């Protein structure tokens, strides 16, 4: 047994996965208590009267192709949110283990930890250095209880990438003790490549990808966790069978058609141009204090009076994310880059 399995919860190591109905698509299914007829409005390819494949091999293979790993190194999940939850539930014993996270960051890491009864250990990003990772402090705070280190790069909500050498150095140093989970939900919008290619020489590295952002499928709820086969095998015991629904599977296959992938790349390019235009225009607005550099599809913007900006945008029919309650961000709003028309409307509302 490798250390990747040994540091997991003993109950999960010992768990025998649920034995779902066998999957033999050529045969008539009288073994799963499904209705033999489709519902009247069912326009799906496979028929929603049927359970989807329990661990979807074709979807897994397609996503593995997209992200450039072997199928045994990928777990398809109901969004990255589910992947985060699976990691915490599989690796952290309630009341004993901990996760480390670097605020300000994505809120789900701490929520998943609290639900599981694992303590969130916080090592703040360094605002004075552009919200850089404090890897020395992470090392120092990584007690034996810490099983997972969540790093988000590009980070939500600050928009910056974390230093790859620092991330990989942590993965190395924590080998045998903790997994380093890099959430790359926004990597398609970044000026640097994914760390996926480094999975092979950094066994403790776990990478989260999602179709929710650059591929425009937030409503389909499909994400992917990339890791060593031992980690995937462990999490597969815990994930619900049929986690990704049939309509989602079909939507993902459509999104992976060459024409759809080309359109997604084009839209990312449009979005990056809009990001630059919006950032420059906001910097010129009176009342805007800082527009932080962004490697994602949103901007972190600090205002002299963030409340007033929020209100004016709202009056123009625009919702912005209020971050004023977060430490280090007391004057900040997070603004998703919209279509050119939406961005114009935002700029008009703030002038
Ligand atoms: C949006 C986002 C995700 C995506 O979550 P899904 O569940 O895949 O939609 C993951 N991580 C971060 C940091 C995000 O901002």
C-alpha cells in the first residue's frame, strides 16, 4: 500500500465499494428496476429512464484526453465542489485531522472541512507581495494532523497565480504526510500552463479541473480530479455511483467536439481582451483604488467606497461579489468579466 492510501481515513481504506448493477449496454436491462419507456419530453440520447454508467468510462477517457493524463489518473465528479468534498471526507478523520488553506481563497475548502469536522488551518496569502503563497509559513504550520493542503491557482478571489516552484516544493516536502491539492478552475485564462505534467514526478500532487468556467458548463456540474491511480481508486469507493447525470454526460461530450473546443478557445481569447479593456477602464475611474492583475476571468477591484459601487451596479441591474467581509479585502469587490455589452454597462454604471 502506498503512502497515498496509508494517510487516508482507516474506514475508507477498509471500505468495500457499493456493488452496482452490471453494465452491459448490449443487453436488455431487467436488472435495475428502471421503467422500460422514456418519459414523453425526454430528448436525451441514451434515455433518462436508464441509470447512467455508474463509473462513466467513456466520459473519463474523454476528459483524460482533454487534460492529457491516463484514464486511471482521473475521477469525473459533480463539479470540483464534489471533488473537494470527497478529498476531505476520505482523508480527514473528524475531530482529529486538519486541512490547510490560504485565505483569501475559495470558500468551499473551509466549508467542506467544517462539515467533516476537520479543522481548517489558515496561512494567509501575502497581500504585500501580490497575494503570493507564503510557502515557508505553510511548511511551518503543516503539523502531522494536516492531510490536505488546498492551493488555488489562479486564486479565487484575488486572480493571481501562485508560484509553481513553491507549490511543487511543498508537494515534495510533504510527501508521505499530506496531499497538495491545486485547484486550477481558472487555468485556461492564465498565462501559464497547468501543473498536470508534474503529476508524474510529484506523487502527492492532486489537480482539480472543471468544465464550469472556460467551457461554459457551470450548469452541467462536471469537474475532474487528476491524481495518482491510488488516490483515484480510493476516492472511487466514496463517490456516489451515477454522480455525473446523463444530461451532463451528453452536454460534456458535445462540449468536447472539435468545433465546440475551438469555440471555447475563441471565447477565452475574447474574454482575455475584455479583461484587459475592463481593467484599464476601471483603473481610470475615479473612486477605484486598485485593480489587481488577473490570470482568471474576473477582476479583484478595490474602491474608496465599495458599498456605493455595489449599489450603483445593482441599480444598473448588475450583481457584483461583495468581499468586504474577507480579511485583507475590506474594500474589495470581485467582478466577473462579462460580454462587451455587459462590461460597457458596468463601466457606465460606475462613472
Ligand atoms: C468556480 C470554481 C470552481 C468550480 O467548481 P465546480 O463545482 O466545478 O463548478 C472550483 N474552484 C474554484 C476556486 C472556483 O472558483
